[in-house]
């Protein structure tokens, strides 16, 4: 059997509610750490923001069809 190629312009699936909730919690914690924390907590807050942004960007790239290693 031949596989049918995926249709172009297929609708993107929205982010799951759990992903959105977790992203919002991480972002809120990072903002609090950046505003109220000591230097070590600010550094951790920046790390959380960087990792969260990277994970969302990777998820978006995978949804577009790019290989995760590209």
C-alpha cells in the first residue's frame, strides 16, 4: 500500500491546556523571581524563561514538520 502524502495547509493543533497552564506558571514564577529575588533567584528566573522559550520554539518547529535535530 502506498502512503498518502499529508495535505498541504493542514490546520495546526493548538497547544494543550496543560502546556499553556504550565507555561503561565513558569512565566509567573520567573517574573516574581526577577522582580523580588536576590541575584541567584534572578539567574534561575532567567534560566526558566530561556528553557521555556526554547521548549516552545522546539515544539513549534516539530509541529511545522521539521526534524527535532535540524
